[in-house]
C-alpha cells in the first residue's frame, strides 16, 4: 500500500511538473510570435553612409510608432544635418524614420515614418509579479535579432531614475528593444547592463506617456532636450537638498555634508601607509545614475568627496605645501568635447562660515548646444590648522546658475567645527 501511494505521489508530481512546463511557452515560441514587432534602428552618417549607431526598437501601436532609447537616436537630435535614421525589419526592409517625441531624462524616444506593422507590442498596464519570466529582444553587436530569457526583479529601490531590474544578459545593440512576458505586452525598454546578468529596463509607462501625449513636433529637438534637463534639475536638487538641516558627517574635528539622499552611495577609507609622512581619510558620495546627453556628455551627475589630512612628521611649511597640492587636484572627471562644452573658468575666494575660515573655489563650464546649462565644481578648504586640514569637493553636471548658487550655499553652509 505504501509503495502504491508513493507511485501515485510520484505520478502526480510528474504530471504537475509537465503541466507547468506546458503552460510556459518555449523561448522559440515567444520569438516566433513577436519577432516581427522588433526592429533594428540604424543611424548613419549622411556623407559616407557609414553606420554610426546600431540599436533596437519595437512597434508599439497599429499606426507604426516605434519605441526606442533616446541614446540610440541622440545623434539625430544633436546633429540632424549630419545623420539620418532608418529602421530595418527582420526581412531586411528599411525605411527612414524621424523623431516624434522624446524624454531625455528617462532615455526614451518615439519614432515615426515606418509603414503599418504586421505585429506590435502593446505597452502593458498594471503591475508585474516579482520573479516573472521575461524575454528581452534586440540586435546585440549587429549580429541579428536575438532573444534573451531573464527574470523580472522589480523596480530599483534607491535610484533617482525609474529603472526595472532584469536578471538577464543585455548587450550593446539591444538598447531600445522590448522586454516582455510570454503574453506579449511590452513591460520595459532595454537600456543598460552592469554585467553578470544584472541589467536594467526603462518602465514602459514612460513610453506610454509619450505615445498618449501626442505633442506637436518642435522645430528643434535640442530645445526640448534643454528644457527637459532644466526642468528635471529643479526636481533633482530639490530632492537632494530637501532635508532641513542637511545630513552631516564629522571628520577630523570638522562637520561636513553627509549622505544627502537615499539615491546616493557613500563609502570611506583611510590611507595610513608607513612610508608616507601623513595620513588621509577619504569620504565620498556619488550617484550611480545619470542622464545621457551625448556619447561624451552626461548630465544629472552628483559626486562629492571630503579628505582630512593629518601629519605628525611634517613641519608647518611642509604640511601647508602638501595641503595646497591636494586642494589643487582636479575633481569631477567630466568628459565632453570642445564642440560640446566650453573650458572651465574658475574663481577663488576667502570666506567664513560662522567661525570657520574657508578658501573656496568655483569652476564652471557651459554647454554649447544647450545654453543655460553648466557643469560645476566647488572646492573648499578649512583653514587655520598647522598639522591637519579638511577639504571638500563637489561636482554637479547639467545645472542652471540658480541651482549652482543654491547648491553652493546649502553645501558649504553646513561646514562647522565639531563640538
């Protein structure tokens, strides 16, 4: 009897497992059903016809609107006279495309110009269960249309920009392609990979909002990018400076800005090598997120660093020279070509914040194609100590002058002697 029950249990489990397997479509079935909705997005240089960018996109409605990433078609925004865009279907048929809507902050663009599609992926509404099997599609490394299985792991918890965590392998060229469950609704847009099957999707709600808005096409998309970045940085820095008072940390007897927002990552370390005649304690915070503007220009970046130097071996003059050298080091590591940004211009002043004397330096550079936006670096050294000193550096990108002034006042305003 016992043996019979075991056989029944084994048969039941086997049948249940077979039913579960049968209810989950094979990857080839998903590919066969929805591959016609996915396109290669190709940006070419007009003069030579050479391919400048290869990405992906997908039809999102019966009218032939295509969803992709802004960064895939950014050259069409930045240099419309130099580059042209084309979408290519599975059969190699190509058609010219144009931008009809974009959201630079969330890296989404809507394209038009293609014929009515045979297949399209409706943007999903509602919620998706954590652990749902997803299928990402796109054109990795210009190797042809591919499909990747992965798992939906929910929205990122500590991120300024909405992103979905996709446990699957996204590769260059898949950007702009869809991620979908077996039923075929698009839940996200492939955007980025951190390697080791840690990838990210833009929530499809961002594309759906653009599709439903039906805004008129502007004369210059650059103006839209500028206006979106300027509006976004107001919200961004309001969140960054929302706490009153701002969070602080104490290093070397000096109170300095701490972790200002949940979307920042902070770490600290100390350099106490025996051969060096001084010690350095470093505390740094930075965003992992950014807004893509161009291949060499990222906006929405915030990073800051405090360094405390102490020495029992150097005399006053030697320590002053060391401290000045540290203060003069470049901070920010901003990229950007000469045709995109001006050179940094700096001004230095002696200030007092209460009873704390400071040497402060402010450096700015402007965005040539996006007037009114700047990258800024602020440095401040606490003066008055003979064998120890604290300095802090702050770098922000894509901000207005009003925001720079607000950030500098708030950031330097918390510096004080520890009680």
